[in-house]
């Protein structure tokens, strides 16, 4: 029955494929470069043939140079949100646009108009409907003002020209209708396949690289002569480089030879490409080579064009072009064109950018970087150059499949490369980590933090980090998974079938899935429906190995949420074998026809993108699933065949223990493990006694909306009094659950967290010590027990100009030795607005707090015990009931002397304890970063309301502040209301300066963007 259903499904899909159609477009373009005004004057003629079954009444055209016209375009907005403000505030001479358009169809003027939302899209209304099977001729002149190349991909740097997405072109019309899309940096393109005849006129001494085959014999001779000249320059490059200073090299790079007064017209032609790009520079050196394709044995010409200052990297570029073309052809199918060119140029959008037959490479600083980028960009000739998927909607079919091939290329050509380790050195113990590990570790870290998005996410909805890691790297890792399950031979055969079936067409995800399922006669919904469309992490574990009779039984647990296959190797005294399972969920036992198994290893090549690898090995000897211990200093990577433990020397200080020295023992290496711990004992230089902190947690990843759940506990033990007082200390135990959730489909999106924490505190006092009488409940046994909990729900949202953060919280704390307790709730909301945007951003922040105490009992109400109250100035050490922060002077005898406070509750930037409340509290806080000065300087103003003797009492202040990364805050008062000022009578001004220190990052919801 199952086979019948699969065959029926394949029949339906093949029927759909039989109805496939796509439009046909043929261009004739003539263009002239003006390198004084940095502009193009051009004319194009387009033959458009309607192969669809539909009648068309309008055409949509891309006018992508208009993306550079003003700050309201989709490109400018996207760059602005990414922190790149140059286009939004560019000078007119640096902007770009296209104008002088005059569309005609079959010689007749037609009505056309710009899209109201995106000026880089226009709609042409046809005078006569275009019936299925008919064709029209579209003509228009056009003028392009070239922008500065610092914005994106089209433009110029001096007299170096990058001419990309430069001509009016029809949007794709497919089974889904029209696909008019604005130009974006993040999120590339979707274009109709076409033929091109392009004539380029420009000064005679420019070197030009372009899409297509050169049809001008004189220009071919010019390039061949350039190759001969370049050889001698390259040979003398190292000698010349040594004789020049760094400044001289930079200066030479910016010097362009005068343009020739003579002009030349060169002609290029090409069929079956979706775009035409060209590049021109008078400084280019040129190298020429060839590569013989592995299947057809056809010869392809390779060109490299680069500036002299980059000779030391580019002198091996022909090798990179050769090997990239060869391996991609070997694995996917032969390159179908006659030439491929790599250009050394300026590009603001990424390290490189692909176009048919030609790629531009940004600045590089090593041979391996240049090779990686060239191979990746040349690989785009397959994905999406030949296999023309919609990059904007299904970017993984382009970038992801290409990255899969890039990874494979690097470990095939350089099986022992340590590209990732090379950036760390030996000190941090990240040894033997390869180019492949870059993607693997990055994706595992992103998933561990719960910040990953589904592979099938539209490009503009990816966060910037997910755009790079998920769409590129995670897709590459996912298709390595498929290759591991299929085997290399079967996988390559299927990819070649996909290539031959869909080359020069527009495949959709379902088309790729169909090819793989049809070729291998099995359902692959676990990959195409689950791994690509969801965020469930992959994880397997060996549970049990048992021998019975002549067979061995291996129990494996699939800890993922979805049915998946896994491979494993097993070795015995005689041989080693390989086993691939079918898809399964939960635990399953597999039968091996062998006894005497010594070792079993899941995912032995590490090519399956598991979240964790620490439970993948079973050994007959010793502890079956425990690897040998390896201790290293500081931090390192978790090796699959080792149990890694790390040591870090630690230092700390507080007013009671003075300086503390110790060592932290932890397992916080990369990639993170599900169970993490840090144990950091200290020796106090004051008392010689052991103090310290410890934390243990386990992280779960439910997937999709539920980003992560972390369960753990923390321990803290420090002294509470100075002046040599012994036995005054606290021990705190804090179990917690932390849940992060939110919509992964859009970026930016609202981040939600729920934090539930319990607290047990044991406070030991010193009997009859005068400083402790007013601070602790004075009991005969000289100790108190506190127990309680809080529930805290947070929301966060931010884009470039607006930030929003709210906290809804419930607290309960009880003194177990008497009737002291508090039950309270609070809500705070903070909004920030970027009020200076053009040069240096400055934010103004407004916060509102409201709190209410529902139940309050304190036997020390008439004394100075204020630890259960709301505090307008935020919590001092004693009021930090749940040990959420680290305090240098946690137990100050007079709270007015506790200048370190948390920025919570009323939020006033004051050291005064005036304005505490056992009922309700309202407060408004304003903080604004000052213009012209460094961002750390700001002004603040606070207004609080608490119940007083004769009604509501108002407390106000303002002053100057210094904030460092939200960790340190220092506040200098300039004005205080009378009631606040009187509370500080007798204080010097220095004693009224308030500061905060926030170093307990565990309590801060993690934002992946803050890492980069």
C-alpha cells in the first residue's frame, strides 16, 4: 500500500511537470560608458514570447538602479535596519537611478507607471493583450546614473566600474503569476532565462570582463596582449612589493591611468542565462587558462582580471577557477558555457557576487579566503545560474546547495585543512577544526541559543545571522546528511538527474524533492518537509548494546521530534562495517549479524548535523559511553572522543571577603553541551575561608515556536560583614526554569521569555554584633531562613530606531523563622527612540514602572529593615531578595551608604532610601544620550509616586549619567526635590553619586545580534 501511494504521488507530480512552461526573453542592448559623469547611455530591444497558457494584459519590469535613488527604497530601508546608513544620507553625486525611459511595444507608445511602494518596479499596460504563444517587441532608451559602489553591487569606485542589475528587465511570470521584487542586498534575484546581444562602448584602454562570449577579434587580441604584460608584472610583484611602503601601495591602488581619447565597441553574446553583467577597469592585470570538463571533455576558457596590488593572492586564481569548475561539473553536471571569469573588484554586499559566466570578488587577505570565495561564487553558475530557483523566496536552493558544494570542495581538495582553528591559535585549544566546522559549529551555536530559523524562510525575513548561517551553512549541512544516508554515488547520480532535468528552468522545492524521491523510490519528507521547514534539532544517542547468540543488538534513541535516519559504524576483531537505518522516532533496536563488537559509533564521519555528539560512541572496554578525560586551560572545543574539562584562574572582590582567588572548573566549551556546569571556589584573603559560586543547567530545544527551555540551579556563598567578623555569611540556592519563545518566521520579531526562579537563603549572623541587630531578625540561634520565588515574563522588540522592553513580575518571599513575608506584583515598560539618525545614533529612553504589594508582614517594620519594600531608588544589596545580582557591599549597615543599586523598581538614580513603600509605587524615568559627546554620556530625569502621610508623595530628580554597555552606570545628581534632598542631609556630594553594576548575565535574555 505504501509503495502504491508513493507511485501515485510520483505520477501526479510528473503530470504537473509535463505542464511546465516558462517565458522566453531575448535582449539586444547597446550601452556607452561615460567615465567622467559615471553614467550609462543605452538602448534596449526585448523580444518577449508568452509561453504561458494565460493571456497577459500587463508587464512588470525591474528598474533596479532606482534602488539607489533615495532613502525610501526597499534597499535603503534594509541597509538602514542593518546599521548601514550611508545610502539613506548619501550626497546626490553618490546616488544612482535610471531615467529617460520611453517604453514602446511593437513601435507603439504604451502607458507605464512606477510602483507606488517600490520605485525600482514599474508596470506597463499593454495596448493589446498578449495571447498565449504570441510575442511582442519592447524597446526603450534608458540612462543610468551609477551610484557609488559602497552601497551594494552596482556602481563605481573612481574609474572602476561594476555594472550589474543595470538594465530594465521583465519580472518573472510563472505558475504563481508575476514576481515583481524590489532590489535588496539580503535576498537576491529571480529572473527569466534569456539570450543576450550586448554592445559596450567605452574608452579604448579599459579592460572589460562580462557575461557571454566575446565576439570582437580586436578585443580578444587586446586581452591576450594584456596576459603577456601581466606575466612579467606578476613575476616581479614580490620584489616591487618589498620596495613600497604600505601607504605607497594604498596610494597606487587609487591611481587610475588617464582614459584613452579613442573609444572601442566590444560585443558579447550568450544564450540561456538569466542576467548580463560587466566590469571595467583600466588597471586590470589579466590571466588566461582553461579547464577540461570531466564528462564531455569540452574545454572551457578561464579568465582572471585583478588589480596589481592584489597580485600576491590572485596569481593562483586560475587554479581556483579550474578546480571549482571541474569539481562542480563532476558532481552536478558539466558547465554548459564556453568561458568563466573572476573579477577583483569593490563590492559592498558580501565577499563576492555571482553573475552568469562571471563573478566579482571583494577584498581578501589570504590565499584560502580567495579560493573559497571564487569557488563559491563560480559555483553559483549552477545554483542559481543554470538551475534558476527563486532566490528571494527559496534562497536555500541557491545559496544552501551551493554552500553544500563549497564545503565538499574544501574537504575534498584539502582533507586536513584547519581553516577554523587557524583563527584561534593553540592557546584556546580549538585544534584541527576545518572549513566544514565553521558552518557546523556556527549552526549548532545558533540552535543552542534558540535563535535559528527554518531553512525555508524567505530571504527578507531572515535575521542577518540566520541569513548567513541557516540559509547557507545549515542547508549545506542538511544535504550532507542526505549524502551520508544515500551514499556518494547515489547522491551524485540524483543531483545530476536534477541538473539535467531542470537546467535553464525555474525549479521549485517540490521539484527537487520529486527528483530525489523518484530516483531513489522512497519518501524524503523527513528532509524536505521537516528539516527544511522546521527547526527541530537532530540528535541521536546510543542507549544499549547487547550480544545474544550470533547477533548483536544496538538500541539507538532518536532524541529529535521527527522521524529521521542515522548511520553508524561498528568494528570487531575481524572487520569494520557500516549500517544505515530507516527513519524512526523514539528508541529502536537494530540487529547486526555479528558478535564480538568492540566499538560502535553513530555518525562516524560527523557529516550529519547533530546538535550534540557526546553520546555517539560505545566501547566494549571500560565505561562503555564515557570517553577519556582531557583537562585544558581556559576554553576549547568539545572533542567527540574525549570528555573535555576546562580550568580558568579566577579573581573577585567584595567588601567583606576582600580579594578572592580561585579556579573555575567548567565545561563551557564549543559547541555547547546540553548539560553545562561551572564551579568556582574562591579563597578569601580576609578570612582564609572557602567562598564561591556554582551553576548547573540543562537546555532543551523543543523547536519552532519554543526556542529553548533551560532548567538549572545556582549556588552562591559569600561573607556578609567586614571588620573581621566571623560566621557572618549567606548561602543562596536558586533553582530556575527559563523558557524562550517567539515567532521565528519574521525578523525582527518579538522575543518572549518566562523566568521562574525559586530561592532558599540561609543567612548566618554573629550574635549581638551591633551592626547586625538592625539588619537581621535577632534570634537566639543567630540565623534566618528565607524561601520564595518569582515569576517574570518579558517581551523584547527592536529595530534600528525603536526598542521596546516590558517585564511583568510576581514575587513572593517568606522569612521561615517568623511571620515576615511579602507578596507583590509589578509591571515595567521601556521604550527607546533613536532621535539622531544621520551621523551618530543617539537614543532617548522612557520607562514606566507600577508595582503593588498585596500582602506584607514585617516584624521589624519600625526598625530599618527595608528589604521587603519597593524602593524608588532600586534595590540595594539587602533588597536583592533573590540574589539576582552581585553586590560589592551587599549588607551595608545603612542603606543610604549602598551606592550600588539595581536599576529596577522605581528606577531613580539616587543613593537615598527615601521613598520606600509597602503598598504601591509609580515611577517615570527618562534617559537621553547626549549629542556631540561620546555615547556613554547622557542626562536623566526621574519622577516617582509613593504613599505618604498626607496622601501621594512625589519625588523628583535629574542629572548627568555615564553608561557603559548596560553593565556599568554612574549618575551625578544636579537637582533633587526637597524631600529627597533632606533625606541626604549630612552627605557629601561624592556620597550622592550613584552607580550600578550588572554582571549577572544569566538573568539577561540573550540576543544573538549582540555577538556580532
